[in-house]
C-alpha cells in the first residue's frame, strides 16, 4: 500500500496525455488557445507506459486518462491498449469532451475502460457554442448515446458558471430521470490559462444544492464512496444520480488518494501545486526504475495537507491561473 506523510492511501493516478484541446472553453483557456507543447516536450507512449507500470507496481490501482482532450492525441488507442495489459491495474477510466470520442467507444469497451467522465456544461446548443467557442454539440451528444449503448458508466461533468449556464442546472438534473448517468456539478476554478485574476466563487457547492433542492425537495443524500470528491444525491424515481464537487472550496482534501502527471511528465501531488518532480527528465537522463521509485516516494512524503496549503507553497506566487489543459483535468 502506497501512503503519504499524512497517512493517506495513494492509489489513483490521473495521467494527462496532451495539453491540446479541440474546444476553447472560456473558463479553461483563451479564445486563441495556448502555447502548445512541442512533441519532444510531451511524454511518448513508451514513457507513459513505463511510469504507469512503475506506479502500478508501487500501489496505484486506478488510472484516469485526461488531457487537454485525450482523443486529440493520435496514438491514444495504442496507449489504452498498453495500459489495459498492466498487471495489477484494477480500473482504467477516461475524461473526454466527447467531440472525437464516439467512433472509439466500442473499442474502449473491449479494452476494459469502465467509466467515462463526459464534460458537458449545458444541454443548449447555443450556450454550448458560447461556452466552448466551437459548434460541436451534436458530436458530444452522439458520444453520450454511444456510451449508453455500450453500457459504460457515465459521469457528466458540468462546471457551474455565474451568468453562463446556471439555467442548465435543473435540466441537467432532469437527465437523471430516464438515464442511468451521474450528473456532477463542479465549482468553477481559477485555471483559466490567461493570467487574469479570478474574481471569486459565485456558485459554491451549498448554493448549487440549494438550487436543486428548491426544484426537487425530496432529493436524498447518498452515502459517498470512499475517497469521493463529490457529495452524492438521488431524486426518488430517477434512474441516475446527482453529484456536487466542491473543487474550489476543497472540502474533500482530507481523504485525497490521487496524484497527477502532466503531459510533460511533471508529478503534481495536488491540483493546486505547481509540480513537485519531473519524471520525464528522470527517465530521459537514464534513471533506473529504482531511482525513479526513490524520487517518487520522496515526493509522496511531502504532500500538502490540502489544496489551500498547496496553493500557499507554490514557487510561483502570482496566483493560480494556468490552464486545466496543461495540468490534466
């Protein structure tokens, strides 16, 4: 069992395979995109498989593939194939915006991808275009249909943004009436990628729940799974469930079981830190598996107690405003 300096189990890894994305969601990046990493700055498939294999050997049981948008990476299915063969890996999941995903769903199912987080902030095509700056709503809904058809567990992630999509909260909850999906509302975070100052949270997890309860007064609290980042609820008679993730309030940090690895191979003990170890550089310098394991254990023995401490300890003190695309969603 892999543990940190606070006695917390570490068994979950989020691996970002690219910083590139085919949407331009305003809360994630500027309209003209970012200064994308070059191919040599990204980890290769072999490098990602090596570090994943090493971490699984050390105790990681779950790997989630994120981006950017994973399916922008042309060799993503080869990577999934390699990961599916790792001895000791118990769960392989993905996060995607759904634009390019639908044609791959059948193969994902065959490889054992057990769950997909589908980013979808609105059910209105016009608002989708306003938020993402791209006309891809139909492709995303097609991916949702394919995932349902292949019986892959679906979590729909919606970032709640004041003045942008709060009118979608109730229609999104209504999705759970007839569909076996988990709709999860996420507090907006400051990772906008353009350096502008985050003006604070208007819709926190309490306000989101109050909005839902006003329309569904019989909604009931579920028992949250171990290590859950969401507070989970169920509307009587609905097939699916509702979750609320306090991503900015950071109320779930005490049970954090996850680490992140960015597309350029940087280990992040917390979403809010600025990176604690460059694994890619270690591999490319010829470090043995034993040396890399030693450095990883050293990093895990210095994890912050929560996201607030991680933010305070950042080397870069000008605030948190890199893009989620560069650190892994």
